[in-house]
């Protein structure tokens, strides 16, 4: 696990479709770009709500990742009362990655 602030200085500022005025969001967009550029890196975004500013960053991070053929995974931490939901979401991500790898090997 690598946090967004540990890699953001190595990645140029991203062209995004929203007003990028908060430092955390800029780092998050850069982290999405980093994950997009590295085949062995995936991004999982933790959010506390699914609305407000989180909704804006969700759309932008998703666009950056999916525009580079990467999976977008989000965990809403305020809804988690047990770790079962987290495990299911992360297992789904791993399963999707394995399926993509299998398909690319068949080509």
C-alpha cells in the first residue's frame, strides 16, 4: 500500500475537467495517473461519503483510470460496519485483474 502523498511529486500535474484547487485532490489525480502508468499498481480510493467533493474526485479519478484501461475501485468507509464488505470489494478487484491477465495471455 502506498499513499497518494508518497508518489505525487514524481508525477506531473494532471489536466482534469474540474477546478483543481485542493492539494489532496491534486495528489489523488496524480496518484491515479501513476497507477495508470504502472501495470503492477492499482488504485483503491477511500471516501467517507459518496457526495459533495468526493463525488467530484470520484468522477475524475475514474476517468483517469478508465481512460488508461485500469479498474476503478472505491471503498466508502462510513458505510463499513464490518470488514466483510471490504474483503468482497477487494476480492472482486483481484478477480477482475486476474481475468484481464488471462484474456491478454490468450491473445
